C-alpha cells in the first residue's frame, strides 16, 4: 500500500514537468481556442479624381531671365540706287539745279555737285527763236499752262527766263520757239525737283 501511494505522488509531480518540457502546459477544453477566424480585411478605396498638380515654383530672383533667341529673317532685297555721276561730266559749273547743252540736245539735273537725273533728250529753239545761253534762276512754275501766241499746251512749265522761256513737255523732234522741250516723264521730274530760285545753266 505504501508503494502505491509513493508511485502516485511521483506521478503527480513528474507529469506536469513532462508536459512543460514538450511544449507548454496541457490545456483544458476551456482553455483550448476554437477555430481561428481571419480578421476582416480592410480595403483601401482608390479615388478616381485626378490629383491636383503641385504649383510651379516661383522664379529665383537671383537667376537672370534667359535672353530671347533672335529669329533669323531673310531681308527683302532692295533695288540698288542709281549711281550718281560727278557733275564735272557735264558742261556746266553749277552744283545744284539744271544743266542744258544745246549742241548735243541733252539736259541734266544736278544735286550736291553730282548728276541726280539724266542726261535726258531735249529740243530747243529754232532759228529766229533761239534758246538763250547763260545762267538763270527758276522764276515760277505752272502745272498745266497754255501758250497763247502759239496756241499749244505747255504741261509742267518751269520758267527760267522772264520773256516766257521754260522747261516743259513738248515734241522731241520739232524745235521750239525758245523753250526747252522734254519728255513727259522728264518734264514732270524737272517740275517737281526745281524750286523757285534754283539755278539753270544753258550752254552752247
């Protein structure tokens, strides 16, 4: 009887130790957890709204602004100016005004000591009505004049002798009664260029 009692005591002491050495104390039914339930997953909703862009950084005042890049453009070609010939190529010694040479039936406009227009063809006075030779000044101008003695039109009349001698548009084949005939283009040019007081030199 005593041996049975001692065995029961030893078993009561050793059994818990064996259970502890194998992985933990024995659990009772009340202590054993039931089936594990996975926690409900929390879903993160994704917004469909586009994100607001970040504001552009302010320019750094210490950095100078970039220089604009010049755009290359092709220049429009311009007509070359007409060459100006030295007035010494004419028979006149004036530096500004009109020059006439009766023998070659030519005339020029001179500006600043250089030929600015011409030579252009002319006709001058017929025998008995010769164009006077000398240096004169422009006296007056009439855009559309009329010769009463000869009943003829005198467009672009630029008078330089007091008795009615003028540059004007007229025939370049028939001689005049003393005036210097020019083409319409040349007469208009002389009329616009020669102002009252401008010099006119007529040479033989």
